[in-house]
C-alpha cells in the first residue's frame, strides 16, 4: 500500500523524450548519449530508459552493474561508463557485453588490457584533462597511452573531455584549444559537450554529445530559464496543506523563529520537509505554489514540514494542493533560493516519497 501522506513526486517520461529531442536538434551533426547516472538525476533510471529506449543513441551512466542490467533488459544501444572501470572483472564485462568505457588514467588502461586477451572489439573513451583537473590524461601521459594503444587494432578509440565552465563567462574555447593541441592530427571520434555546451557552444559538440540535466527539464544556466530554452519539467514535487495557523503581528514561525509576522496573516503548513529531499537551506521567500498560485515559504524548513504564506490565497485550507517544484515553480528557482542547483534537488529526492508517472 502506498503511503497516504499526501506528498508525491511525479515523473513525466514524455518530457524527458521532448528534452532529449531538443538536445538532438541543438546538435544536429552529433549523436547523443542520454546521461542517466545517479538514477537518472533522481527521476528513476528505468523510467528514463523506458522513455528513451526507442530514440536514444546510447545511455551513459556510472556503475557497470547498472549497465549490465540494461543489457539484460534488452537495451542494445551503446552504453558508456562515465568513470570507466574499477576492477579487472569489470574490464571483462566491458568486452563481453560490448560496453563503452571511459579510460581516464594509465591504471585503467592496464586493467583493461590485463584482463586477458581481448576477444572482441572494445570501444573506449580516452579522457583528456583539458583544465577541469578532475579526471583525464595530461599530454605526456597521453603519449604513453598512444604507444600502448596504437598497435591494438581491436580497440576503437574516441577522444573525450569535459568542460568546467561551459555555463560561465570563461566558456569552452580555452579548453577546446588544449584539446586540439593534445589531439594533434586525430581524425577519429570526439565527445565534448554537456548540456551547457550543447545549448551555448555549437562549435564544441564533437561526434557524441552528453546531455544530462537538460533531459530532466532544468537549465544549466543561472541567467536563462528552462522555459526560455524550450525545456519541459520532468519532475514535479507536490503535497498538500495539512495545517493552517492565523498569526497576529509579532508571532514567529517554526524552529528558531526566523520569520516574524509583520501583520496578521494566514500560514499554511505543508507535508514536505528536508527528509523528503526539500532543501533545508531554502530561506523565507523561496517560491512555492498553493492551488496553482505562487506564494513564498516562511521560516525554517523542518524534517517533515514547512510553512508558507496563505495571506493572498484565502480559499486554501486543509488538503489544498501544493507544488514544491514543477510547472508553476521551476526547480531552478527553488534551487537558486536555497543556494544550490536543480541537479542537487533532483538527486536528493528521498526514497520515502512515492513516485508516480504523470504529465506535468
Ligand atoms: C554528468 C556528466 C554529463 C552531463 O552533464 P550535464 O551538465 O548534466 O549535462 C556529461 N559528461 C560527463 C562526463 C558527465 O559526468
């Protein structure tokens, strides 16, 4: 039996498909990995796979066991392991199940080639560190890797890198320049762009783009909304009013009493707190909608509840519907108010929140 506490997360597979198609239209010359790591950014790996199984050029994720589960479910498209392999056992699985793996360091290359003679062709994404300084080969390390790889006809190489500031002022050109220097006269495949680069840097797409956050209907840019980009929200977090208080001037709300009423006002208590995945750092004034009308949160977010201003929504009483994020209230706005990004809100959706598939 599903809990009858009124909080629900709704996931819209059609929106994920719409957003994937939008990514493709922005990168018409490229194929697109659907990035479904972190349980499809909290939307459910299988819901995303189901939404995209007939259209995605490939799926990108982290864990080898999840990749194998996709194969077992009949997914025949390429599957990319974004952090590569963690053991020689995984190296063997990569070859056997035709997975594509990132190789970002010499040790991973040894692991792959040390796992036994390569029985079939294997596709690798050789990751170059062009300035993110997280994972990837530097120029000298790359030269060494090429010495090992060049004689191996059965290894099919794509060069990849990851942009650190595709959404920001510095952009991608400085990293593209380093990439070109490192790649030299490379004529094979390249994979460069995350969502921000897909949407903003058409010269930095390469052969395979890697859209993540845009698939889930959030904007990679602080100054440009998802709606302006033509993206559709794929997750809504909804609940209900479970309590109503009428405050007189000077009364406070919630832990620490951080909000003080400056006049008499109606306050709604919503069945949603940080244990549901709502950000505790969301301050007074974070957008929220009640009966479809936007209003603001009040005071601190508790574990299971938060408060909102019903002064201008007199019809809202117990059981009035509340949108924490979704259509009227972009997750990007809630995230910005709480000093974070929608990526984190989506990934933090708690397992106690029942999830249903529905249009948003
Ligand atoms: C997560 C990830 C992406 C997707 O990034 P978005 O900003 O969500 O589009 C692309 N490439 C790599 C290597 C990643 O790890």
